[in-house]
């Protein structure tokens, strides 16, 4: 070979190398969160790794542009009807888990939020202040408390917030994050919430009186407990409107989703949701599972890390989705989902049967009387290795026919990740009675759904694996169920005071056009805010 020919060959090699490097770094590549291990150093590492520090979110249906955390927070549903999920799901190594094991519940929330928001959007010091401000009004100094009872029963009390339900945990933080971005951007939002009982009161509590947030809540008339309803209808702040709908919780979700599908209307009025379709709620709820694990695991000095079974009573599957994500990140938990006789999630786990029943059956665990557990879409997407085509096809078929059978591979992955149990009202009351007799401890009916699984396992097959039952609400909110079980309610003074307050809400009759009423209210509240803003400017 001549010298000139050798030079030409070297030039060609260099050129091809540059092209290959460009292809590798610039072209999109398939991603599997289960195979991505990122420590905090690599995720938030050096100042030059700005692109790595941004956490992006994509729709489970794959037809919407990706957004950052702020975009996901303010969006609710994605424009294509899907739900937002992290594009990349980092795994936590053993060292990180061991370090986190010494943290308080608020500090765990802080670490998770830092990981999934990123310092580009909220600097760590600011985020720390927001999280601790959010939890400042909780009654228990630990915020979340583990009660260790007889026969290995561990009950994680998630209900020490203002409304005595677990929704306070995620919504108090979400409200702080909202306020941070709204004040920074000088913006206003209107929050629209459908509730089966607890979400509405917690959402109202978190934003009532806020100058740049209006909230509209739709509750199912006659399907909430009296206390749940009073917690919503006794709030007289001008930024709060409450509707009592002549329908169940699934039916009242329909006008809300229809309004959110009008993209121009959503943009004009800056609409958002605080239901657990909102990623921020799921993010904070992941901390329940980490805290449960660290409280119950016998030792972190063995390899591999020992498992803990977490029993999740669920309706819309937000807590369950949070657990599945934590599990995928490397937390060694075994998930059990416990439901009442409205058992779509149980049928899906056991048989792949994701289909509506003919009717919703009223139960003692009324907040779980749900037929459309919308967070199952997140779980389908996660367990199908982030396959948006599969997820979109499943959910679009479900929306058309109210029935879909999971592909065999997906159903197999679901049943491997989650165990399930369905519980009758009779079992709920029996569980409440047994827990009181053995421990002098009152369970709410939803907590009893979880604890009943523990009692069943004691009889069937005792296990050495620690088990933690999530308790989503205080028994004080469900006096009727406590009385049905033949027990005596313990009622705090704050709840007794609700009986003496004046109420305010608007009835949505079956004959009314619910979507029109909702749109008119949104437009009216937006106009009132604009008037207040202009008056303040003058």
C-alpha cells in the first residue's frame, strides 16, 4: 500500500468512527427501567451532566410529547388520554437503601422527590422546605406511625393528617409543589377533583384559601360517610366549590374526563386534577412502601436483602402503582392488593379479567367502591416493559367495551408481582372485632380489608416473612362501620365540631347536564380570579 493510500484508509476509518459515535449517542434507544441502575452520583452527578439531571415523563399511551415534572404535575391526564410515568426508572443500590433505612418518613419523601423532580426544577434546599412545610400540621410527630400488635400484625397508620386519611400525605406535598411553581410563574390553576370520599376533603384542605388555586370537587351523594361529606361541604372559602352528584364515583368521573379531553378549554382555564391520575400523588405514595419496609425488615446486614410483604387496600390503585414502582426500583417488597367485593383488581390479578361488573356494590369500605381503577394503566405499562402500544390497545378496548382480557404474558407478570384478595363486609366486621378484642385497637373498614389478609394467612400458612398492612384512614371517619361491628367509635373533637358547622354544596341531579354545569363553574371561577387579579394590580 502506498503512503497516500494509507492516509486515505485512515481518513475513511476516522470518518466511519465519527458516524458510528453519532448514531450511538443521537439515536433513540429502547429503554427498560428494570435494567437501568443509577446511583445518586450518576443521576444527579457532575455539573456538566445537565441532560441527565432532568427527569422526563412520558404518556403510558405513547402519543403525547414528553414533559418534565412540572409539566406532569400540572397535566393530570396526558393529551392522548394516558397517564404520565417516568421515562427512566432508576434502581437504588444496596448502599442507598441502607442509608435511607435511617431516615424519617418526611426525609424519605424528600429523597424520592429529589430523585424524580431534579434540582434543575427545584433546588434541594427549597424542596426540603416545601416537604417539611407540607407535613407541619400532622398530629403525629413521626407523620406516619407503625403500630406493632399481637400475632405479628404491623399496621402502618397513614392517617395522621388534617382529614384523618392517607390522602393528606400526598396532597399536602402536592399543594406545596403547586404553590412553588405558581408563584414562580405568576400563574393560576383550577383544580377539578372527583372523589369517592377522602380525596375531596384532603384536596380541599391542602389548597383552601390559596390565592392562585381554585378547586371544584364532585362527590357521590349518598355514597360517602357523613363525616367525609361534612369535611367537604363545611368549607366556605371563595376558592372552593363542591357538587353533590346523584351518581356513584365512577359516573362522576365521566364529565371530568370529558372536560379534560377538550385541550383548548383545559389550556384556557389552566385546569388540572389532584386525583391519583396526577403523578405527584403516586410519587409521594411510594414513600409508604419504603417506610413500611425499613420499619419491618429484621436486618439489612444479610445478602440478598430480606423481603417484606406489604398489604395494600386499594380502590383506584394509586398506592398499588406506587408499590409496583418501588418494587421495580429495587425495594425487596412482596405486594398484596386487598379489595372489597368490587373486585375488578382481584379478577385482573387472578385471571387477567379487567372488566366492569354490572353494578357497583355499596360496602362498608365505601372509598374502595370503585369499578374503574385507572392507575392499573400505569401498572400495565410498567409490567409490559413500558410498551405504550400494548397499553394503548388495552385501555382503548376497555374504554370501548368495558371489558378486556390481559395478554397471557402480561397477566403472568402481574400475578408474579402482586398477590390479591377480595373481602366481604362480613369479613370486614369480623376483622374489626378481632383486632379490637386482641389489641384494643380500632380499625377503619378499609384497614380491616388489609388486616383480614393477615389473619387469613395466620390460619392457612404462617410465614417467617414480616408483613405490614397499610391503614389508609382512621376509624373515627367511619362511625357507621364501627357501630355495625358492635364496637364503640372514638370521635376526636375536630370531627365532632363538623356537626355544628353550616354546609354549602350544589346538587347535580341525574337529569342535569353534568359536563355543562362543570364547564360553567370553571368559567365563572376563572372570571372571578381574573377580576381579583386586576383589582389587586390596580
